[in-house]
């Protein structure tokens, strides 16, 4: 697979002609320097978003994030490439959802057909926004199909909560479900609630806030990445994952603040943990049971989330050499959220 070569931070359209990506006409090349740099570093020619911190795999989450950002920056050409690759390589034949992982070093590259609900949400919302922005009915129809599949296949009721299953397989058990509250992408759910009020989107948002009030663990009262909800309403860190506030849960404040639903107790606890003078620089993760912490700090992308929720000036959006795919993506997403307020 040929990668786009790393360029200077400012990637001018005139230098991109013939590169195979973003060689659009004048009105499509007025992209922000940060997005240009992001594309040159993390998007392959064919439209695959490269997770540089995870053995250069790709996943539905990254494709959806890339599509969201491409439409935000008005980059129609890259959006088309991202959507074409996503549909071709990750699209499932049995349901309008997407396999979650693509590893170019394996044969076949997609070995697990299970989906990831957050990736499905990102893709559906990106298509919804792109359909509106570019008046493209095909994008809107695809978004509607994915949205309905999520509502029909991944939303369940348990213990007076409406919850989002992380995937079709492996998360719903006889008397409990494993959930990940960082999969509650509130801005998409709000738009979908407006489009289809008969679907359970509003209930998902409200019950996500309620669950964040309940999922406060350890001395800092933080949510863990993965949580088990039992049929009698009890919540606890999920047994099959480390009991950490970590790389999933750091996204929770962004998604709920973006949707202006950041009143939950856990979000206040997260901000207190990040802002604690005795925890500077803020630890990238913490085990809520043992209090073990990462020996390295939060990334610039997470710092951007902290700044956004604190209503402070965000870090410069142009990714640096120290920003891997995950940090750079969170950085641009925080700026996208800020731009949309």
C-alpha cells in the first residue's frame, strides 16, 4: 500500500496535484492547514485512515472520524475516498453496519466481522452531515440505513435503562450487558433524535447521562472504559477489561459536552482528576481499584478535550511529530466541536 509522503505542515493544493488525494478543484482545496497535515500523515491514497499507534491497522472508528473531519473541512474528494474504501472493505453484507478492524498484514485483512457501535455512529453522522452540506441524497440514504440498523440491532433495554450495545456479538449476556460509555456519541444521537423521534435516541442520551452519574469508581470517582450493567441495575467495572479510566473514557467529556449534556457526575470527576494540582502533568490513565497510574501524561489530543470542556483556548490544531493518529484525531475533533458551538 502506498502512503502519502509526509509533507510540511502546510500542504498547499498546488503541491498535491498528482498525489492521488485531495487534488480537487479550487473550492475544494481551501482546507485548513491542520486537516492538510492530518491527511498527509494518516490517510492512505485509497482512503484508509492509518492508526499509527496500533501497527498501522484501520478500523471503523477511524474511518468515521476521518469522514466527519473531511466534511467539516469541506474536503469532498477525501470524503468520497474514505467512504468508498469504508463501504468496500468494512461494509457487512447482512446488515448496514461495518466490521470494526482491518489489518493489512493479515489475510484476509478483516478476520473479525463484528462491528463497533461507535464507528457505526460516526460513519452514519458523517454521511448525514455530508448529505446536507453537499446536497447528496445518496449520502443521506446511506446514513438513514445505518442509523436504523443501529437502532434496530444495537439498542436494548435493561434495568430501566436504554443502552447501546458496543457490537452485535459478545456484549449481551444472560443477566447483564457490557457497555462502553465512550460509545455514546451525543451529537449524532441528538441529530438522529430530530430526524427519527420514534427511534430510541433521546432515551439513549438521557440514560447515558444517568449511567454516568452511577459509574463513579475509586478515590477519584472516575468511570472505567468498560462497565457491566446487571439486570437489577447494578454497575461495576467490567471483569474482562482492566478497571481503568483510560483511552476510551477520556473521550466521554468531549462527546457529552459537544452535545451540551455534560452535567453528569463522572464528567465533573474527570475534569477534577485532569485539573488536580497533585496530578500534573495529568496521567494518561489510572486504575480505579489499585490507583496505579500511567508513567506518561495525557496526549495533546486529550489536553484539547480538557481545554474544550474547561472553555479554555485549545492547543494549536496542526499535528506535531509527537502526535500519533489517536492524539491528532482527538485534537481535530475538539476543534471541530468548538467550531460547531
